[in-house]
């Protein structure tokens, strides 16, 4: 087995080219991480030699509160690990628990602010996760988990204390997401929730309410390929990007809360949806101030706005007021 670098307490401790395990050199007081994050345990004295290191496959529960930080790939593919107790982590690096398919419990997430790309990818036994200080979630970090719903309970400050771009790629088991932070953005160049095929409701009622101008739009393919999606509450976005809903074949309800007409960059935003030409149709909820302008030809008339007039002409949009509906969250 080849280990080219050992990292101990987040610093490179020494370099190796190979190792030969001798059990009488082992000691349980130290834990380190080898190349690509392979977990390494063994005595690490000042005069460390190759035969004083051992890699370990974990099974069942594992506890080591001396671990307070991880590197990329830390526990990758530890498929027999069921429960992990470590020290207070502040971040979960990329691929840290990738493929830990039996992991059901991970302690001490109270200080974690970042969950990086693919961190819990294919952790199919994780059914819930609560990260009270998390303000950043990476691509595919929760894909392949058993999580069925994501709310503010799971991520209470997400989109509250810092701008957050939704780029989750949720697993097929997740049917709903509702996050209410005002600094949540649905902008992403590669489709924020694209191909989240299990998703039925996606609610971001305050999205884009308090973000920079560059992040106020629904990005291209944001909900693309969400074949089971019925409802998208897009909050206060200012524009809808090309192909934003393309392939959301069952979406029937869209909520747009901004008090001016949300610009529509291209009619292909509704390709392969019930809102397309000849589609079965659906309802778009808008503020009363805009509903009252419908058909007036004013600058606040969705029916007269660029590209909206074309889609409205298909006869597939039923316009409705947010006020007084189930989507009216005003006090």
C-alpha cells in the first residue's frame, strides 16, 4: 500500500513512499489523514518511519474527539461506518463522507458553517441533518442521502447571514424544500436544482429580497428536469432565465412576489412544461398591484410585457393574486 503524504492536525507531518505495518508500533492516541483522505491511525513520534503507520477500515461506531478538522476525502467510502463522534468541526470538506452508505449519525455539527461539494454524496442512510450555523452548501453535497425534506429547521441561518446560491442537486428521495432566507439566490450558471426528480415543492418565499443585482434572477435550467415538481415559489426574483423551467413537465403553480413585472428572457423558459404552447396550463401568482394591471397595456402589465405576452397568448396561464391565497404570508 502506498501513502505519499500524512497530514496531522491540518499540517503535512511527513512524506512517505510506502509502508509496512508492524502491529507492535501502533498507538491509539493519534489520528491522521493520508493521501486522498484515507484515514490513518498509529503512533507518530518525531522519528517516524514507514512501518509505524497503519490504515484502518472502520466498522460500526467510531469515536475520536481529538479530530476537530478534516481534509478532503477524509472518510470516503467507509461503507461499514454507522456512527461517528468527533470534536466540534467547523466545516465538512469535499468528499469527506462520500459513499458512507451505512452512516446514520454524525455528531457535533453545531459549529459547521460550510458543507462542501459531494460531502455526503451517497450517504443513503442519513435521513436528517441539522446544521444550525451553516451558511454554505456545495454542489451535490446532499445528493444520494435519504433526506426527504429540507427546511429552516435543518439550516436556520442559510440565506440569512450571508448570500447563498442554491446549487443542491438533491437526491430523488427529497420531495420538498422550503428556505425563507432573504439572501437566498436561485442564480446558478449550471442549474441550481436541475434534475431534482423527486422534488414536488420548492419554496423560497423571500429569495432575492436582499441580494446583489447579479444574483436576483432565476438562472438557466434552475428547475430544469424537475419532472415531479408541482410548485415553485421564486420569491422576489427580478428575471427568469432561459430554460429556467424546461423539462419541469408537471409544474402547475409558480409564485412571483416582486412588485414589478419580472422580466422573461426567453419563452423557452417554459419549454416542456404545462405552460408551453398547447400545454395543459397552470397558475402564476403575482402581487395584487400587478394583477390589477393585467390587460391595461401599462409597463406593469404581464400580458403586455416582452415574451410574457407570447406565453400568455398560448392561453396556458391563469393569473391569480397572492393576497388572500395560500401563498400570502403577510401578517
